[in-house]
């Protein structure tokens, strides 16, 4: 059997997606289905003085209009940052209160989607408006969890002041990142159908278990009475993780009208009804001795949060892991403003913080007169600088060396503005990428038949990343089957537990459970065939029988193909539940994951620090006349343990790097300050890079073995690619123009 | 849903009647009209779909004039290799506009009449917008985000940007717009088509109800051959201009005999920079005089909060465009 792990396997679900036969949540149409639409608040803070639904109700096709005054059985759940499954702690439409612009104020149900949307447009609301502020105020920030014991929100090691005082060179700067929205191609959608007290919800989800548990609990139903179905997700990036008001409103509306209801959120509404990347200010103070060794490292991350949640995505936990330094101080601070609660967006702890850290390192290298790669090398470390445990594996400098070769870093002349090509100023920049290895408990059911087919089932998700394919590869490798003989079903809440697809967890955690199931199949079959009166493995101690590539092998060299062994059992098939539990997982972590929460044992365990690493190099060109910024070349080299599928992994890393171009040059959710609203809530004006904006992107995946992280040796790669890109581009813009741009996105207007 | 009557007349006369009788609006490619209807900004009682009027399609290049039918598609014109060699500014400004999908659908008559992208105009949650709701105020000027607003041609009631690209080429080269309406046919200098917002930003052109743009003509002059459209934008593939310039030059040796300069991404209407043109006439075209012309083009600019960069950027874009046009006039690229 050919090797299936670490090869390039085309997605098994590709034909279904390109032919349109893959069923997304908004494709389902239960019999008698009605359509929902949201009306949202025009003001940010205040009270609904009056809401007039008469015109909407008179609109032909409109069945019902729900507001806070008449919505029965609407069940809020606790927000994620308060330990619950919800996207936010404040639930609109419980009363007349308005706490952010664009919050739902009414829900219209109609016979057609057009009638529902028209009905929503005809809702007339009058408000009593209070003061509001949409942007954070770094001068008015507070330490997260002050007065409580929230570990790691402030870290102190050594003596920072001393480290700064003895430094030969220091850098002190603030780096600013904006609000950003995920904008997945697939709109937010939810379809709810009640049959008696049994409820089915179709919606794109990064966590069907969280959704099912949360809904069941809110409605006082048995979990088995709630079906949550999400076989395909058209992009999520963190936006489809929690339970949102639009889902619970759809469930409540379906119950109230006695028919299935489907809601598709409009693109502008997608900017306010779920989460986003909060804006932030990253304050760094670095000091180094004359050789470049860091003597002081301070990072204060200040980020925006809502009035009713504390969004803590601790970026300082990632930056403090990067470089050796005896004197470290970090703080995690927040500043409140009048928005919905933000959340996770691809590399939620890393994108903003590494935009700061990796520019600060570049600034330090320039002050020291050092090559920026060499500054990283001299500060590389094999132990976590704060936790003081070894990294389970760390190939940072191997990544730099690989990318430097492919990119041609040696051709760079260090002086600012020293590289030009006609009317273009050319700059080269580099930056480090890292991503924590989150590992969560997972189960998986694998059933193998003597006919040579295997069925793999687990409540994991394919958010467009290739999960269906890698799960089949993992099973195929151990069971000795072709990938196409391994049928994977995922994305339903009643399947065996798998963790939230967030934090780049799925391949490592859910994949390890599939791997474990396949090992167990070997054990179980070994027991059965060894007890048979005849056969090649009859009478062999089953504990001594090994399964490798689909062949059962006894110590004496006797073998039997697994397929044949399975076929020889009375059942003709075998079914097991595989489990992934890491020795570093506490009972609390495992329980949290099983209850739909996020019980990661990573990235730092009592024994080890687990991170993936990479390095990116970029060529930037700035036009002399138009000041336009172009990125003709972006190269990255990454080491993330075992690469399961060289094709889908390549796509993930490349997609992350391209998203990084967007973060650097394009993406920003603009704000209207007097009225505290997001402004450019459409993808004509919220710019993201498309094919025509992206030139050469080269991805190199290094071989790396890590026996600690999980049995497969897999680290996550879904988010790693984006982490270093923005800083690398900013560093290259500086190299080209001499302008140090510490605020995202970097635009022509910064360069005139 | 939003209900409206739909007419698809087969003749121009029927179309004019249908508009007059229904009080409706013209539908061509629909890339602006349908968009505004979906977001609730514009709710016409009827749409008169003129895409069946085959006489209004196509374009032709004559020795003295280039004629464009109002229903010519952006893509077809942008892709015409003959036009590229005769009048590069007319194809480049189409190529740099919108996305391929939009260019395939959008028609030239609608292109020149496209509405502003001002976010306050396009979002009915803002109660203040003089263009959408006359007399209601201007949210942009009331402390709003103005970095994408007009620094030329604005009023105290409206600074919404004219978003188009092709119109800059037309105004630079003295195009004419041909119309037919209840009062008959007329020809309008392109420069007179759009009106400044003043106290009535809801009025954007001098077109009368029922008056249909049937075609556009551009006189062929020597500067058209050495013309260029330079568009600076934050996303290379598809974005509205941060600043753009449609230019052309006719040189006598090094000396400027004729020069055309129009500005995009900076004004409330298509914008001809005549003072900048005058500064160059009879003088050599050098990087220095080009930069000076760029500076003069923005002498009257009134920067809003966050938009000061457009003055410097716009001047640089004018200068850069002129240098390319010069190279073309001298037989270069």
C-alpha cells in the first residue's frame, strides 16, 4: 500500500464542491420552510423608544414580525469569555436596550426571502440615543482580570529596568492594528425546524458540539433531541464558532410560527451580528547588548473589548515565547467601547502582536547595524523564556535558512532605498511566524469492513481546509486501504466528540483520535484472529501482533492482511472508538472539551512548550509617482511537525500568507466615530487581496519530527501562515522607502 | 419585496413614453441601479429596461470623431485594440474600472451616470444625507469619516465623491453626450452634464426626466493618441481611485502645444484641471513642469479630515501621468 501520510492528496470532497452537490446550511429546504430577516439598530447606544411594525406586517408575504415585545421562547446563552458557548454576553431583543450599532431589533418571517428583507426595511424605529464611542482608548485601558487570579495576564521575569539600563540599544514603539472582519464567502445562515420538542438546526459551524450542548441546555432539552448539522462550511476563520443571537432568534421564530425558518444574514449585517478582530495597540520596549543579545523585553498588549465582555486573546503569551531574554515584562490590557463582542479571527493572538514584535526586532537590528535574520539567530532559544521548559521541537532558524535560500536574501543591500528598479523603490523584509500547538481531547468512531471499506465518523468540521481528506489519509495509512475507500462523515453534533475547529486544532487532535481508533482496530482483530482455531495468526499472543500499513504481523514474522482478518470474523467488520488524550491534559481540560469548551493542554505543559515556527521573506515595491505598494514575491518556510497532506497544507499556509498581504495592505473596518458605526460593510470597500493582487507566493514545508505533541507528531498549520506577513511587509516598506509604518493597513496615503 | 413595474420597450420612443408614464428610471446594466434598490437607497416605481434597444449598442472610430453607443459594454470597448492605439486613455480608464464581472455587464451610458460610493449615502441607517434625503444634513461633514471624500467641488452640504474613471477621459477630451427625451434630441458638452452639489446635491446632472443618453462622441485630436489614464488605488485588482488622472499631450519638439488633464477620485463631479493645463501650454514638458502642473491642479483643493494625502497624491499622479503621455508623444511606450 502506497504511503498516504505526507503526500499530496487531492481533496476527496472537491468533486462535490465544484459540481455544487455539497450541501451547505443555506441549501437545505425542509418542507414548509419560511424565510427570516433581521432589522438592525441605526444607533449604537440607547433605548428603543418605539418600534412600529405595522408597515412590515402589511407587506404581502410577511407572516410575523418579532421584536423584544413579542418574541416568545428566545433563549440567550452565556458568552464565551464568561465561560459559556455564546459569541457575546449581551443578547439583543431581550428588552429595549441598544448597546451597539447594528444589533438586531426585529426579526421578520415571510413566505419569501425578498418579502422578509422588505419587511425588515419597513420596520420603523425611534430611539433615545446615549453617548457612544466605537474606538478604544489606550490611555484608558485596564489589566485583564485585575483583582482576580487570571494567570499570565501580567508576567514578570528578572528586572526589566535593569535590562533596559544595561542595553546598548533600545527600541520603544507602539504598533496599531485596526478592526477587521472575517468576511467568509459563505454568509452566516441558520435553518431551524421543530418537530414537537425535537429541534434540528442547520448552520455552518466550527463547533457542532458546542452548538448542540448550548441549544439543548438553553431550551431544557435532552442533547439527543437537538440535531445540529454542518457538513460543509464555506469559510469561518473564527466567525462561526459561538452561538449567536441570529441563531437563537431563528430557533425561537421557527417555534413561534410553527414552521421551519431559514435566515441568511446579509453581508452588511455580518459586520455586526457576530464577532470580529478587535483593534489593538501593541507597545514594545526592547533592549539588546552590543552583540544583539536581548537584555530587556516588554510587551503591553492593549486591545478593544465590548462593554459587556472581556475579550482576552492573550498575544503576550505568544510573543514572550519567541526570544531568549533574562528580563521580561508583559501585560494584557483592554479598553472598552460600544461594539458587539469581538473574538477570534485567524491567528487571533498572533497577527496583531507579531506585527508589533517583528517590526520592533527589525528596528532593533537596524540600530545595532545587524542583519535582521542574524538578530533572530542570536536570540533563538531551545527553552521557553518564561516557562523555562524545553520546546518540544523548534525549527525557527532552519526555517529562516530555508527561506533565505529560496528568496535570495543574500542579494539584499541593507541601506534604506538602496534597491530600485526604474520607477519602483524595492525593499526586502523578513519576519518570524509562530503558532501555538493546541491539543484537545477527541474521540472518533472507525468501522472497517472485510470488503475493504472504512467509515470514519466524528464531530469535527471541514471549514474548507481539507479535513475530510486528511482524516481519510490517517485511516488509510494505518488500515492499509486506499484513501478513497475511507469514507469520512463529520459535522453533526451527535457524532463522537471532536474539539472546536479553532486554534488550528483539528488535524492534531481529531486526527490523533482517528489514528488511535485504527490502532485499536488492529488490537481487536488481533484478539479475534489469534483465538481462531486456524489462520496465520492463530495462537499468537495478541498483544505481540503489530499493525502496520494494513498488515498484521506476529513476532515470528507470520503476517495476515488486515482486510482478510476482518473478513474472517463472524461479524465481517469491526467498529471501535478511538481516543486522543495527552498526558498533559488534566481532567478539567478533558471535561471542558467534552462539554463543548476549549480544554487545550497546549501550548505550554509542565514539561514542554509546543509551537510551530516559520519565517517569511517578502519583496515590496513602492511606485515613485503613485506611491502604490506591490508585493511581487512572498516566500515562507515553515516547520509544523508531520505534514499530513502536502497539498492541503500548502494551500493553508499559502492562504494564510495571502491573508497576511491583506492584513498588511488592505484590510480595515472603517468607523464612523460620531455615531459609532462600522462604515465599509461590504466587500467592494472592505478590501481583501484577490488573485490579481497576488504574484509569487512560495511555501516550503520543512521536515520536523515531534514525538511529544501527539502520536502523529502534527502541529497546526491553519493559522501559522498569516502571522509574520504583515510585519515582513512593513519591514520591506521601510527598507524601500525609509518610512517606518507602525499602523495597519499600510496604504498609499502613508507614503505620500 | 420591493415591487416595481418593469417595461422593456423595443424603440427609443416607447422607452421615453414608458419613463414619462410610469415615473420610473432607466435600467441598463443595472450595476448601480439594482445595487441601490437592494440596499433601500433608491426605490423607483418602475424600471424601463432599455437593453433591447439594439441601436444604442456598439462603437465606431471615425477620422474626426469616436462614437460610443450608450449601451456599449465596458468590456467590449476596453478590449478594442484599434481604440487602444488611437485613444489609450479611453481604454485604460475602462480597464482600471470595476471588476471583469462588472465590466461585462455595465454599459457606458450608465457608467458615466454612476452614483457616489459615499457610505453615508448608501446606508439608510444614517439619517443625515442631503443627497438621499434633501435637507437632512451631511453625516460625513458632521464629524464623519472623510478620507474618501471629495476635496474639489464640494459644498457645505455634500462632499460625496464622483466615483467613475471613464468620465475623466471624456471631460479631458471635450466629449459630447447625445440624448433623446420628451423635448427631443440634444447634444450636451460632457463638461456640462454633471453639476456641482451646491445646495442641491440630490441633483447630479442636467438630464431631464425621461431623457435617455443615446451616445457619446469624442473628437479626435492629436493629444488623444498620446494620452494616458493613471489610477492610484489601494488594491491593484479592483478599487475606487484614491487619485487618478486622465491626460494627453501634443508636443511640438519639447514644447506643449495641447495638453489635457482631468482628475478622478478627488472631486464631486468629473473634473477638468484647466489651470494646470494652461500652466503647461507653450512650455517644455519636464518632470519639473509636470510636478508644477500637478500642484496647480490642486491649488483650490479643500482638504477634509483624513483626506489631505489626496492633494499630494493627486499632484504626483498628474505628474506621473504626464510623463507617460510625453513618452507616448515622443514615440515611446
